[in-house]
C-alpha cells in the first residue's frame, strides 16, 4: 500500500456515507434477505457455496440483538425453502457480546438450535478470549454444528491452535482485518503470511477441517500445496472468499476442482463492514479520495 493509500485509509471514516455506500455496493448482497437469496442462488449455480452474514456489530441494545437473532432464523428458513447450499456466519457483538456474555451465548444457542452449521466470525482482539471461550463451551456442551475463526495476524494464533486441538475445531483461517498493535499482532505482510502458513499446517495436521479464507495469490498457492501434500480430498477443506473480491479467481479455483465458499453479507447495517472492505482494497483509496475531494458525485454525508 502506498503512503498515499495509507493516509486515505486513516481518513476513510470522514468520507461521506453515500460515497462509502456507492463504492462498497459490490461487497454487499443488498439490504433484504430476498436479495441475499438471489445472490446465493447465482453463486450456487456457478458451483460455489455461500455463508450468509446478517450485517451488524457492536450492537448495544438487547432488543436489537434479538432482532438479529430472529433475522438468522429467517435466513435458515430461506436456505431450507430455497434449497440453498449455504450456512451462516455470525458476529458475537451482533448477538450481544458487548452487553453480556450470557446474552450472546443465549442468542447463539437459538441460532444453533436450527441444526445447520454456524460460523462464529472473529472480531477485534478485545473479543478473542470470549469468542474462543464461547466456542469451547458450545462444543463441550455437544454442539458440533459450530465453527470458529482464527486470525494469522495475531501473535497468539499458533497457541490458540494448540489450545483448541482437543476439540478438532472447524476453523476459518484468515489474515485478520482489525488493525491491532504490534505488541500482539504481526504488522509485516510477510510475517502475517508466514503465520498463516504455520497455523494452516498445524490445523491440518491436527485433523481440523479448515476454511482457507484468502484472496492472496501467494497464500492460495501455498495453501493448495499444503492440502495436496497431505493428500486431502476436496471434501476435507474449502477455500473461502468475500463477495465482490477476485471473482474470476474464485471461478478458476472451482474449475480446478476446489470447493469454494463466498461470504455474503446483507442488511441495513452496512457501514462498518463497508469501511473495512474499502480499507483493504488496494485500488479504492485513491478513487474515493478523488470522488470525495472533487465532489465528483455531488453527494453529501
Ligand atoms: C470468507 C472470509 C471471511 C472472513 N472473516 C473474517 C473474520 O471473521 N475476521 C477477520 O478479522 N477477518 C475476516 N476476513 C478478512 C480477512 O482477515 C482479510 O482481511 C481479507 O481477506 C484480506 O486478506 P487477504 O488474505 O485476502 O490478503 P490481501 O493481501 O489483503 O489481499 C490479496 C488481494 O486480494 C484482493 N483484495 C483483497 N481485499 C480486497 C477488497 N476489499 N477489494 C478488492 N480487492 C481485494 C487484492 O487483489 C489484494 O491484493 C475474512 C475473509 C474472508 C475471505
């Protein structure tokens, strides 16, 4: 990322919301469940699986966490009705983690009770301990339809892999999008990649099913190499990408015989998710800066 892009990333929160919405539209299925269903249908038709995310995070009112929980139940009903090849991803702070651990657990149990697979997304490092505790408690209580996420960016991740090993966890492995201090996170791109590869090898060797979530060409290559070195069949792992990112690469991975799942977010609470996607888009910062500074779009925040 250039110095200019880094500067833009810092000022992204000051960019007018309509501009953010315009530039992030490709990353979001829409505001309604019907729109998400439509997107998942076409992904399925192209041989891709999906994980559906009801947008929302850092929710601080209990009734809103209940509404998001209900929205997930509606998603499951739609998956069933439409025969979609999809599961769901949930954010602990959307289900109430910022309010009370017990509230989050209760909401998550309601989602898990549907019996379909639920992936617990990983948020910033202030939530890591609680999220892993929640995951362990659920597994120890006999819920096998749940998976967790580990972030290669965090220095602790290899230890977390070891600590979870007795559960043979179903893990989505990603770099981690939240900017964390160097005391707890690798900041150098090569160090993050090396951490990803180490964690992936350890997870695969421990018998975990891994959702390998990256668009990084080098990491895709290394991951495929690790998987084939171990003689894993296509049912024993999956690749994962975000909606709107490197879609042509996703098509090629499917054509090459890999199973691939696309993260499909929908809903009205699109802002925080959109900022994160723009922040990591190498080509976007400058475009947004020009649009905003020059008021090319004539939009106001
Ligand atoms: C399915 C899925 C689920 C995820 N879940 C979580 C989670 O629970 N917690 C968490 O912290 N993070 C999550 N992430 C985000 C992840 O941590 C990274 O921030 C993100 O995937 C970018 O890292 P990368 O490995 O793709 O590498 P990068 O080096 O960031 O990207 C590699 C290349 O991909 C392309 N690219 C990447 N992002 C964009 C973009 N937004 N727009 C356009 N092009 C782009 C570019 O060509 C870039 O050069 C998830 C990612 C995926 C794919």
